[in-house]
C-alpha cells in the first residue's frame, strides 16, 4: 500500500508549490494482529476487484470487436513456462523410433508378447500394503501375488524368468504404510524405483465401483522426454495391448511436474457430447527415484538415471519426464 502525503513547500520565484512525498507502507509493520489482518484482507479484495474489472473490460471489448478481437491471453503456468529439456522427444524422431524397435521392451510392442506379472511385498507386509497389492491384482490382468518367504530379490528374478513372468512389482513400506514401488522388467530390465505416496484404496473413494475381469485401456499423458518415454513404455508393458472395450475400463498414468498420478475408472457414454466416469481405485502417486539398466542389482548395477535433489531440483520449471 502506498500512502501519499503532501504539504506546501516554498520555493524561489513562487509563493508556494505542492510536492508529494511517497512512503511505502506494508501490513506487516502493523503490530496489532486484528488490524493487520483487516488491512491485508482489504488489500486482497482490492486486487481481486481490479482483476475482475479488467476481465470484464476485455470481455466487452471482444464482444464489440467481434471477429477482429485479439486472441485471449494464455495464463502463465509452470507447465507452459517450463525449461525446455534437451532430450525432448519429437513425434518423428528417427533415433527414438529406432531405439524403441530394439530396446528391452521391444518384445512387447513388436511381437505382442502377453504380460505376466509377479507381485509381492516386504517380508512382513502390513494391512495397507496387502490391500494395495490386492487392488493392483484386480486392476492388472494376468498378475499374481506371491509370498516372498524371506527370499532375496536377486534369487527370485531367475526363477520368475524360468516361469515366463515378464515383470516383477515389489511394494515397499515404512511405518506400516506403502512408500515405494520397484518395477523390474524381465528378462533383461530395465528396473525403475518409484517413491509411492497418497495411497487411497478404492473402498475409501466415495461412489467407487467394482473392477471387472475385462482387459483395460491404458492412457499415458505428458511423458515427453527420453527418460519419460522409457518410463511410459515400462508402465504400458504391464497391461495387454488388446483391451476389451466392452468392459469400459481405463487405467491412467498422468504425469504432471514429474509426479505420476495413477487412476482407475469405468466410463459410460451418456450421449454424443457427455461421458460419465466412476472411479474404481486404487489411487496413488509415483515419483521416479532411479532407473537402472538390466535387472535389479543394488551393488553392481549400472544406473541410467538417478534423482539428485540438490543438483536437479534447482528450478520449479525444470522437469525430467
């Protein structure tokens, strides 16, 4: 808030002259808490009114000009002002297309191999971790939950390959809450480690539905870089590539600011313009921590990408997926 104070001042050649002295006033300088809150609220309301009046003025100008009106201003967000990554994937990038035809996941996308998923948790999983595994089993077709039986993961991988499993999902927990997810693609990798947060089972979602046995459709949003392209292909390889559309099930992996939001819905077409959605669950959020070449090897594994917070999170407008 700028308070303008004025007083007459004598100067040579004139009897009196007016001058203004501007002094900047901040609500934080007010010691009285109630008075400070009142001033801050008035300032906030004043700014809101100014923005609202400006919108109304622009709207009237567009109505008067008609087709000659200038285009609407696009609001600035963190997404549309992001720092452009050097590894951003273009639709016609021949190098990316060639890598996709020859990488470890090519057997799924080229030959149409049917996924078979093995899932388990820590040695003594809590109730919430067990519930997450059950809901993932109902969500992902052709998946099985097995007891780990105090066996190391490096010993489980060869046995899973021998039994034609294509992927392994391991859910980690801390303080009886799931907090991590390890995804190992078989037989040659890669291996992705995610941080898992905001888990909510389908039973706790208001108006939730029940999953059917139909193969779901898979939606992958906003995976734009080379790293995001690899992660999206790993997630897509968990589901059969021939969905059953009559089941009207859809699984969504939505990437926003490097957070991957998992949602599971059933949809229905109400008419030609409207679609109804019913969430089935579960819902949770993933954040990539590392991507390792080959299968899981914590000691001698070669990491393709590791999230280093101090070096990588220097800007809010920089994203890696």
